[in-house]
């Protein structure tokens, strides 16, 4: 049996992971689960999976869960407990599926403990890419991407990367691909979260609408595959069937294709280097014609431009845009700013923040907090 710690169990990736586990009860055991505040969903999950540990990062939610829970599951609370279940001696694989910077420390704890990390939390790499990759290397951890584009590239590179000239991330373009720039002004959170192909959490859905998600993924790819920004390309592909491509010097291009369903990516991370049933039906190419590809519009999707610029600037710039983006997205979802203000909040925060080269986790966290404070002030000017 392979013991899994599932961080972010109540989220979209968490639920898809559990549905793959359900198909392979003789191979995978849920060792530990985590969630933030939703103790009612966690209670149900504990009844079904009987994990050894259940962590609620929110203390009140942990207490509510403790009062109701039956069976032998130990309930823990707080951020430190996330690190403990990620690094626990009895866990084999860690699914890092907490959203945002809140997921960074536990992903890193899994890396430091030499686990297989199935990394959905791209923010870990955006904030602390150098520190994270070094911890993976030093502790012989196994890092398997759980992001459809990066999994596609990882799969295409199984034959080796000799002669690789560039990688190309596909982007659906989100719900506003064909919306004129002038009309973006009045877009609501509900419209922004209505992704045409993928069903995801609200934060990443807004990131897809601004294309900041692709920007964060460019940075994620830089660290995962050790490539400079000029070897990372983005192409808009509204059907989300081609998940990404790798280009070689001899003129060959390899792509990975599939229905847009994260269970394929998750099951591959769980079974790598083998493959197992994921519950996703086989792709029928005739039902998806024509497949279209476009150059991204950097003027309309300025978040994508900002992410490329932050990667080129290096150091704290990437953590700064991530923090500013988290504040801007939650302010947009909370009705304080407009959709089009998200990019300008990020740009202004980047201008005002001090540029540093954080080399320790504490320096990364301090930059994250400073950038959040600046972005919060910037948002107030829009209210
Ligand atoms: P989600 O919002 O559906 O779920 C987030 C999970 O994180 C929940 O279980 C929640 O309880 C937990 N959480 C939220 N805030 C927390 C905090 N402060 N401390 C501890 N736990 C907290 O998000 P999602 O769509 O499942 O995305 C999770 C991660 O996976 C993100 O980093 C996202 O970028 C990445 N990702 C998601 C998809 C997708 O299809 N959903 C695809 C690729 C990558
Ligand atoms: Mg993705």
C-alpha cells in the first residue's frame, strides 16, 4: 500500500485525487488529509477514508471537527501540523493541492523529507523556486508536476531532453479570450469563474481569465525544467486538448493530448512511471475539430506580460507578483476592485516593492508579507 498525504483535500484537485484513489483501493491508502475551514466536508471525508491524521489549518474548525469526529483519526490544527503530515515518516506520497502561498511551507517540508511530491501548488515554485528545487535535489525527493501543461511536458520528455530547443505551454485563453478589451471593465466574478473547459477553484479560475495562471506556469516551468524564459513559449489553444508541446532541434515536436480532466494528470503522478486507470474517457479527436492555435495578446492580458517580466527580473519579483495577485484576486472576488484593476494592482505593487534576492525561506515569507501589505494599500485607492 502507498500512503498518501492529501493537502487541500476539500478543493478541486483534492476531490479529483480522491476519485482516483477510489478506483485503486488496493494500491493507495489515504494516510492524512488537510483542509482550511470546511470541517463539515472534512468530517465526511474522515468517515469515508479513516485517515490517521486530519489537519484543519483553522483552529476553530479543528475544534469543531474534534467534537464531531468518531473513529481513530487524530485531529490536528495549524500550519505546523501541515508540515508534520507532509514530512511524516509513514507517508510515501504528498499531494500538494493547497491554493496560494499558504501551500508553500508544507510542499517544502515534503521535499525536505525526501517524499514523492505531486505538486499542484505552483505558488511553491513561484515564491521559492530555487530553495524548493535545491531541497528536492538535496533530499532525493521526487517531484512530479500536477499541472496539465507541466505534466504534458514531463511526459513528452520521458525519452530525454537531448536536442530540446523550447517548450510551449498551451493556454485556453479563459472565458474572455474573445471578449473585447473595452468590455473587460464590467466582467463579474461569476463570469470570470465560468471557465469554458476546466472546472477549478475560484482563485485559479480568475487567474485563467486574466492569464496570470499562464504567467505563474511559465515561472513554474522555468524551475521544473531548468529553462530560461526565452525557451518557454505560450500559445493560445481554446479547446484545451493539446496540453503542451516540446520542440527539438531536428524539427520534431512532441505534444501530449487528452480530454481536459485533471484526473489524467493526477493518476500519472500517482502511478509514474506506470499508468493506471483514471476514470477519464479516451479522447475522440473527431469530436474536437478543429483544434485552433493563436499567439497570445500580451496587451489585453497584461498579467502574462508582467509574469514574464518578473521572471526576467528574477529574485523577489516573482514572489511579489504572486502576493499582489492573491490580494487583487480576492479583492475582485469580494467586489472591491474591477476585473481590469487586477493587473494594475500587480504592476503598482511591483513598482513600489523593494527588489531583493531572497535566499532563505524567512526572506521569501517576509517579501510575501511586504508585497501583500503594499497590494492591500494599492487596492484601497480603488475602493
Ligand atoms: P481550491 O480552492 O478548490 O482548493 C484549495 C484547497 O486548499 C482547499 O482544500 C482549501 O481548504 C485549502 N486551503 C485554502 N486556503 C488555505 C490556507 N490558507 N491554508 C491551508 N489550506 C488552505 O483550489 P484548487 O483549484 O484545487 O487548486 C489547488 C492548487 O492546485 C492551486 O495551487 C492551483 O493553482 C493548482 N492547480 C489546480 C488545478 C485545477 O484544475 N483545479 C490545475 C492545476 C493546478
Ligand atoms: Mg495548468
